C-alpha cells in the first residue's frame, strides 16, 4: 500500500480535509462552449478574505490545494495569494488556460515551488481549440504559455475535455503533450452548469466515440485491466454498508470565489459559507456535509445491487444534479456501458420505463 | 562534512502534520515522505543558523533516553538522508538570512 494511500486513510480516520479546490474567480478570458460557470462577478472574496481562508485551511490540515477558476490570472492578486499559500506549505496545483502566462510569470511560478500546472487544451488544431474557447488566438497563447512553463522547469499537464467538436482529436493532443514533455489527462464528460441547466449536455460525444475512448488502453494506463474487466457484480452487502461513494465531503471539498463550501466542485450542494462561519466549523459540523458523509454504497438506489458494483465510477455530484444524491448518475451508467457493453440496472430501468398518454376529450 | 553542521528546511516542499506524522512532499519530483517524531523535530528546527548539535541538545536529548553523542551521530545520519531526498540542506556554515518561523 502506498504512502499516499496511507495518508488518505489516516486523513479519513481523523476527519482531515486533505484536499481542497479553491476557485479564486469565475471570471474568465475564454467563453468555452461547455463551461458550467456563470462568469459574472457576484462578489468574489477579496485578497484579505482569501489569505485568511488559506490560514484556516492550513490549520485544518489541508495538504493539497488546487487553485482554479474561471481563469486564475484574471485576479491581479494571484501571486500574493500563491506566495501566501506556499508560505503555508500547501502542495499547490494551478488550473489555467495559460493564455496570460509569459516568461516572467512562468519563472515566478517555478520559483514558488508550485507542484504542477494543469492547462486546458482542447485540440492540436488551432481552429477547433479557438472554436471551443471562443477566444481567437487562444490556441497560440496557450501553447506559448505552456512552453514558457516548461522552459522554467514547471511540471505541466494538459487537461483535454472531450465533446462532439474535438472527440476525434485526443490522440493528436496526447502526442503533442508527449512531444512537449507535458502530462496528459482526458475528461470525456460534459457536466451540467452549476445552476442546474442541463443544456450543455447536448455537447457530449455520441456513445460509439465514448466507447472508443474508454477502450483506448493508452488513456487507461495501469487502470486498463480494472476498467475493461467485465462487470464485477453487485458490491457485497457487508462491504456496501461500509463503502463510501467517493472522497467528496470526507477528505475533500470545494470553496467557491464567494466563500460557499461544497463537497466537491462537481457537487453543488451548499454546506456553508466561510464569510458566515469559520471553515473548520463548517467542515466538522455542517448538517448538510454530515448528510453527505452518512451515505454508504448500500444506500444508493439501484446502484447497490447493480452488476457494475465496485467498478462503477458513479459521481455523487452528478447524481445530485440529476435530482438525488442517493440516486444514480445516468452519465456514469452510460460510461459503465461504454466500457463493458453491459447496461447498468438504472439504464435498464430507464429503457423499460413507459409514459402513459392521457387522452383528453 | 566536518563535525560542524547546520541544517535548513528546503523551501521547495509541501508539508503538513497528519495525525502524529509529518508528511512532506518534494515539489521537485512529487516524492512523498513521512517523517517520524525525531525526523520531524529535526526538520522543523532546521532554520539554517542553529547548529545541529544545539538542536539535538535542545530538542532531542531532553525528550528521549539517549546519550548526547549517540543522538548527534544519529541526527547527522538522519539529516544526510533527508538532504539526499531534497527536503533538507546540510552545510558546515550557517545559511544566510534570518531563522524561519515554525512550520504549521
């Protein structure tokens, strides 16, 4: 068992929020067609509030801090925030589109000892990338920013969100990453907007392409055997009573630019606000967070007896956005189907559901 | 290295106490280390300007049933191991600057 796994287990036992994603802003210089955020500023935390929050997060035991947005470089106080975060000895990961990163900023990031920078890249083709970001010239700037980071010695990873427009480009993006000495991660799911609007889900790629992505062993790495294995069968009941659906709310959480605390960036169930009470009080005592923590696999409607059992990647946040955090996430049922060709219990139920027509007249 | 040794925590790490262990991650290669109580005492006291011998006498000997010479020899070995991991620096001369504050 790895030291990282041990640390996670210990954090869970001790109730420590090991990982936090902090979004500094929802403002952005791009207008990506699939983005789940409202880019208007509705009252972001100011510098002093964020520095104070970082002090609280360090005191609570947070080790991994992901600093994201919106576009983090839209904040003029970004380096003041990062310097404070590093003084507090967080392992800091940045998420950015790199459009605003030039050589001097890249060198400052390197000097701060930032663990890694995740750069959003949609295609190797400038037209496709710029068509998704709606910012002409963004591909060129993102590539330049990435090169500056690499030249400064910063560890970089491309985050390649796939959708209809770019689903056939990921191999080339993967090759580009390899050529530039950059890591690569793919995300094949477009998620609903944080306000619940599901309109952007229409951008998701079709089932055949999704299946191809899930069968590409170059993307699965050491997970290939697990991910491509036949369905594992239902989680044994004894195990289901103890198994947690995911780390959201247990050893991880998310804080928005307005101080709202959620179990995860993809789980918009507000559990408190750091402008109203200390972070540690929310983390320890929030009734909503404790509600999330109480969920066990055995509580999941349909999922607890589904054939996909422990190999399912069910996201409780997506389930919440579908209406029930103890219910299924159909998007994950679709992923399980794409991987194995075997429909989940909830997909079967959905396909057999009929709508009775009432004849009026 | 001479008998005189100064030790300085590396800036290029993440560190947090999780329960009774101090977890350190090197930003250089993301290697993760778990420091036991003695190593954590050394690492936290490594301000670059206090002699290792003084750290041992002040922070280790009073808390452990160990003779000072053995404690110093073990501490030197430990410091060199931590330096090899890139999470501490060792020098026969004091490091520049003022002592750093305690770690969270």
